[in-house]
C-alpha cells in the first residue's frame, strides 16, 4: 500500500509547528486537568479557558506571545468584551450550555505567555487583571495593582516547569522511534536480498496475499506485511508521518498504550484489506505500515475530541477534513490499499478510545 502524497504534505506542516506548540500544549493540559473548558479566541494565539462555579465563571484569556504576537491594550479590552458577551447572559450563549443556564457573574484574567519584557510590563501597567508568565523560567510575574491570586492559577502555573515542562521536553518516544528503526532495518535487509518494488519478492518475504492467507493458512502475513514496504519513497512517507503524529500520541497516552494502538491498527488494516479482497475478488499483494499510521492518526483524532476539538494548534475539523482528503486520494489513485487505511484508522480510533479516556467536567 503506497502512502498518499497528500498525507506527507499535511503531516509535515503539522510537524514544523510542534516545537513552538509545546508551551501552549502544557498550559492547555494544566487547565484541562483543573476542570476548565476551552473556547478558541479570535486569533490563533488567543485561547480562552473557562470553569463554572456556583452562578458564574472563571475565565482566563491565554495569549501566546512566544512567536512574536504582542497584544495591545485595545485588543485586550476587545477580547474581554467578547468573552463577556459569550458568558454573561441570562441563558448563556455557548453551544454546550444547557437550556436556561443562568450566568450572573464572570471573572476574567488575561495571561500573557512570553513576549518582550518591556511590552508585557507596559500592558500590565495599563490594564487590570493581567498576569505575565515566562515559560523558560517557569516564572509568574504579577505587577503592582494586579490580583495576587486567581483561584489557584498561580500555583498551577508555577508547577508547569517542575512537572509538565521537564517531563515532556526530555521524554523520548521509545515506541515510535523503535517502530521506525524496525521498519527501516527490515527494509534495508530486503533491499540487500532483492527488489522491494517487485510484488512477488514482497509476497515471498511476508507481504499479504489473500490466497496465501486463506488457503495456505499463513495468518502471520497479516502482521509481517505491516513491516515491509514497496521502495524507499513508500517507506519514507510512512515513517515521516509515523514520527510526526506518533510522538505526540505516545507522549499523551504513554508508551504501552501507543504500542497497543500501533499493533491493533496494523492488524485492523490488514484484516480489512484481506476481507475486502475476498469480497471483491480483486487480489493484490499488500504491504506497508500505512494501516498502523492511519491508526495513529485515528488515535490523535480521539485526543482532539477529548480536548474539545483543539490540541497543539490542530483542530478536529481540520484533521477530519485532512482524513477525508486522504481517503479520497486513495480511492481516486491506483496502487493504494485504501481499505487497509480505513481499517487502520477505525481500529486506532476505537482502541485509543478504549485505552485512554478521562472524566469530562459536568455542570
């Protein structure tokens, strides 16, 4: 199964943003772990986290200034008014509010993340309820005439560097890297033995072919096929996607869950491909890690849904659109085992949902 060119383009664009999203991801997980919900602001750098209490809300406007954006006092005032318009309403206007949900009080704090020190100091001096947070030092800066605490937020922010920042900055995605190394080593061995572009050669050394599975009962091919590739470009596309998405999924769900999701997706993709070949009678040698890779994408989609549709600057809507585009590309092109992709995608999504879940806040 040959990886779609569209997959590579989309995933590489996500990978380039990864290092710049780390601080935003850590802060997002901090809020979510404390029971906050998420609302996207008018700019990509502005994210709103809110939590219901009694008859009102605590809302934090988190402004990511680590990539050059600088908020002005006028923009801050506008964002506060926009937040108030979404929350302060007799019935509430957000989509997840129950009907008749009363909101009588909203308390808003603006959190400036990074940015030039002089600009941050000037904005804090000109505006109320504004804090600064320097992620590299893990330091919360509260200037004069600003609130000294905001419902435990200061303590949570100060804990990011000692817990989340250190753990995630230096953690190694062992399973993701291990699978990449294994796939590359197998490819190099097969390249030494023969021609990996040749379907008969691939079938001889473990590729999946329906007759060999059903009549010869070589069920192990459903597994081994996932570690064999048709040429270097097939291998490269799959591995770059695996690293770009896999390391994020592994960091979120852990190494053991990542391994289970990968293997179940691989088998799910192979089984789906096998069954569809038997059903249609269109037999072909199938090989490649695409089923497992699509499973990793499906697992990441589950994470996005858990995080209210946004994680690391990626939205669920964007990812679903990308998946649909990739599936369309697969069906409209020759030489692509699209049913293996679909089987892996569904298997990865379901397995991640089974293995990784958390309690959602209820009003």
